[in-house]
């Protein structure tokens, strides 16, 4: 098989070639994005989700590959659609996984002046917090150690800088977290917040 030449690229103006290519492109986005999410949840140890995602991923992949192999001689431009779909699927998968925000993380916050205030604010919202005294470049600091859900970062980080704009934080992946002292409350947002006000 040779790489599509200029004449092959011009064949995209043929409706049959265009729609076949578009179908391959979209299908590749779906299976690669599913594969990207599956890889991430596998690393996190979420076996049930990884299992079902793998079934969907392989089913779509086999369907697409068989279609491309049988038609690529007549429509070499399908190789371009296939490649573009693969690349786009990686990006879409990463964005989808970030949006879903599966799993737990470790949030470490270092504050020179507002460590106790930060700890109280997070504890009042149901987040378990452990504090440690340390020594930073500019003097004594209080380190806050929180095991929390990734999805909660969208409100936790702004909360940190609302209290201490000079705070420093580090985020680490937490593969397994004890069931003791897990976060018990997340501030309501979206439709839940509106419903709660009624």
C-alpha cells in the first residue's frame, strides 16, 4: 500500500468517498477516545469500567479496520481520514476523561499565613484535612494534606486562592484511598443548587 497521492486526495470530492471517509473519521474518534479513557481508568484500578469500555472500543475498532482494509485500494484517501480520526480521538478522550474526573487525588497545600483558616474552611465543607508544620523558603509553613475527588478540584483550588492568594499547592494521583474519612460533602452546583433553593 502506498501513501495517497494528489489525485487520491482530489477523490474526496466524490460523495461516496467523502461519506465513507467521514464515517471512518468519526468511528476512529469514538474508539480512540474510549481507549484513552479506558487506559486512564485502568491505571486507577477501576476494573469494571475498564472492562465495558474495552468491549466497546474493540468492537468499533474491528469494524473500522475491516472497512478500511476492504476499501483502501479503491479509496486510498481513507488512510488520511483514519489517521486524522486517530489523532482527534486522543485529544477528545483526554478532554472527556478530564470532564468526568474519575478517581481520587492528593491535594497538598502550603501556606505561610492562612493554613489554619484553610483547614477550617475545607473541614466545614466535609473535606478531611491533616496538617503538618514545615519550614519553607520564607519561614514556617503549614501544609494541608487532603485526599479528595478529582471533580472537587474545580471548587477547591479557587477556594484556596480566595483565602490565601500566595498559597502553593501540589496535586498527586491517589490509586487507592481508605474508606475511612472520605469526603462527605461537595458544594452543590448546577441543577442541584437551583433545586435546593426551591
